[in-house]
């Protein structure tokens, strides 16, 4: 899993003006790469409970979400596309990771994502 996250994930960052045109090849390529990384996130998180939780969180949250997915989400204009991306990422996260948290707090690896959601 670690090798896949470190070597197979690539989401290019293009200027917003380039990807605003959803029909452009760059925009389509970036979107395909984003959704491929979301699928990998969901697959990595499926190992929770089998592989040590800290390893799954490191790969899924620290590496995939914060290194790749969040950058793309932050470069996506606010609107329905951004909401859909955020919903899909949240749907990947196991509920049990949040059971022992106090109200108003989140996992340290999710601070930046949480701030984006609050925006």
C-alpha cells in the first residue's frame, strides 16, 4: 500500500484558469487522477482493523489526503464539484476514528480538511 501511495499517485496541479474549462484535456486528466486517488483512499481505509490504525491513518490521511487530495480540493472552485469531492472523501473515513473525540474536535491529520469544510 505504501509503495502504491508513494509511487502511483499523481495529481497534476494546473492554474485555475486552465481547469475551469471542464471540457479541456487538462481538466479531465486532473479529475480522473483525483478520483483514482479517492478510490485508493477508500481501499487503504478498508484495511483499518486489520493493519495497525496509525499506519492506515498515516497512509490515508497524512499522505493521500493531505499531500494530494486536499491540494486538488483547495484548487477546485467552491460549488457543487467541491462539495461532491469533500463528501466522497468524508465517506471514506471510518466512523470509529471519531468515536472518542470530544465535541468540536477532529483528528490532527484532518485539521486542514476540517478548516476547508468550515469555510
